C-alpha cells in the first residue's frame, strides 16, 4: 500500500472524529485545553488502535463485524447525540462536569463510534496480508492533527448560545450515526 493512499485513508477515517469535535466545540461554546487534549488523545488513540485490533481479528470476525459495525456506530452516536439534544431542550448546561461529553463514558462511546470504520479498514488490511503498523500510526497522527485543528477552529464559532448549540451538536451526531447506517445498508 502506497504512502499517499495510506494518508488518504487516514484523512477519510479522521473526518468523523473531526465532525464530532466540531459539533462539540460549537455546542460547548469552545473547548478548554483539557477538553481539546482529551478529544485529540482519545480520537487519535482509538483511530490508531482499531485498525490493529481489526488486523489481528481479520480471520476471526470479518463476517460478523461487517454485518454489525454500522449498527454499533449508529447506536453509540444516537445515544450520545440524543443526550445532547435532551440536555439542550431541558435547559441543562452541557458544559457542566456531569454532562461534559469530553469526559468519561461519553468520550469513550464517541471514540468507539468514530473509529468503527477504522476497525473495518484493519480487517481489510489483515485480509490482504499487508502490515498494519505504519498505517495505524499514520491514522492516529492524521486524526490527532485534524482533530486539533477542528477543535481550535470550532472554538471560534460561538455563533449559537449553549442550549441551541447543544441541540444542533446532538443532531449532528445523530446525523453522522444515520450516515453510517444508510451508507452500509445502501452499499455506499
């Protein structure tokens, strides 16, 4: 696999993490340095680790994960996005510690949901008999750089107040989840 092709795959895989980061940055009215670090670290880590897991699992779960990956991503993004929408509607402040989606299980769920496609890429690379290590490192680095850039840019987009932004951010996550589902079901 060529270096340019690997960079292209890495950038494509990072787009979901970037979309989630942008939605969170706008919904939270900007991200603190800690929130930015947590998002960048977790998204890059999961994006780099999932292809490795997929590569090792290629022979064992290829058929199973191919049938379920879109459902897993859809449900995870639906849950986190739905919580953001409910918080926005109910007037809960999304920026409070308890509701901060850049912490705890919300962050883990977002990290898994945005890296399911990286698992599938690892499975594919494993089935092709190619090495995964350089690809996984590139995927992690590209995700980190792109997510950091989006976090900084998204923090400057304070066009919406917190409650409506939380609703918009939640809807964006739900739309991303629906995109996973539709893309898989239509073969796109």
